[in-house]
C-alpha cells in the first residue's frame, strides 16, 4: 500500500550520557503534539497487576507485547508521550502495515530530523493489561544501538494516564493499580504534579547550586533519564553552567553528539529528603530539544530510584517513600 507522509509529528530524544565507572547510561524521551486517545483494560477481577522489571543503568525495562506478538523489553518512561519501536521486523511479522511516515527529531547535533514509519491504532500488552488505540513510530534498525541492554521499545504516557503506577525499585516490580479502587495509605511524602502541553509530569525540587542561593526549580519527572539531575542554563538566574567548566561529551543522541558541562548541586531537597553533592549535567544547544516554557530541567532515575514511587496522574500527585538505596553514592557526570 502507498505510504502517506505525516509532517513533523514526533520528537524523540535518545541521549547516551556517560558516568564514572559505569557503562554509558541512556535517556529516552518520546513526545507527540496530539497523542491519540487510548484505553487501558485490566484483567477480569483484577485491581492490581504486578510486572517484574529489569534495571539497566537506571532504566526500567518491562516486557511489552505489540499486536499479540511475543513480548520484548521496553523502556518504561514517564517522559514518553507516545510509543517508539526500534526496527519494524516484529510489526511486519505480526502482519501490520505502516499507515504513514513521521519526521522524528532526535537529541544531539542540533536535532536534525529523520524519517520513521508510523503505525496507528496499535495494541500493547503488559502483564495482562491491554492498552488499545495508541500510535507507534518505528525507527530504523540502526537506531537500536541507542537503547539500553536488550530493550527494543520505549513507552509510558498511556499506561501512566490510565492507572496508578507504583514503581518498587527495591523489589524490581511495577504495580498497576485500578484508579477506581486505589487508596494510598502510606506515610510518604505526597507531591503535587503539573503537566505540560504534551502531558509530561512536572514536580518542584528545592535546589542550592551555590551558597545562599536556594530556589525552587520546576523539573520534568523522567524515569527514562538515567542521570540524577539535568538543568537548562539560563532558565533561572541561579542556573548557570560552572564557570571555566570543560565542555565535554555528555552523550550521543539519534541526531548526533550532545555536549555540555558537568557540575554539582550542593543541596537538593526532594520528597522530604535532603541530598548533598548531587551531580548535575548542563547540556548546551547541541541537545536540539525545544525548551518548554517554565521548565528548568529534568529529574531522572538517578534520584527516583532512591524511593518507592506512586504516580497518580488522575489526582495530579505522586507519593514517595524512602527506599533501601536512599543514601547510595551518586556517580559523577563525565566521560
């Protein structure tokens, strides 16, 4: 069948950042300006579905099936506003045909766009859950090298929108709760969530980058980002890349290298806990991702994994309880 072109549609960020004494972490973020409406169906008589996950350099990898095909590992990402697959052999084996093309802009190199195949009305299966009606873009097979471990996909928004999602890092399980019957009875910190025009969740953290300069920063909550904290210089008077800092390679995205400067936050207060000497990445314009008004940066899994976290999008809140990794040392940013 002829392929219909769909003009600029998705923006996907694939950022491979490096950390001392570790293999390069990878950040994944998928954004769509007008996501297709989706429906999530729980198994009959089940109010909670538990799915084990693998951890690869701070990324949550869950098994996800597409159109009834055998499951593959998928980056589970609050920052993902759509679903992206790397390579389309699984889709072709399932008898699916693309309904168009998408122009996809990746991180790095200023964000030069590339083409991907577009699939509409795709069904995803996650541990007995069925997410129907969503869209999917399939990147070229060559892009799989940007994914962590054995992952083939990245997804998030549809699942987070329709369930209360509990991420238990200590036991490596994600629990999907039916919002109609969920009641939080823990004693953790309850933080309000806000959302940008693309549906990405935001929270506020209290940061101190220099003595006597504490301020509140509005940050994207991004389980698909392996780092602890990334800040966008110039978005707040106190957010400046360290003077004299060496410009280093922070990673490589789908469109080229991402450059910037590494720094440290003297103090980060988040979820009722104070963290000290937190590594910070300051990417420069090579990132190539448009700035969202009012956003100061990105809070990644390097911090989130220190808590047991519940995301309750319907009630615009998240709950955090300290976990076993709360005081683990942070790896530094660098290459």
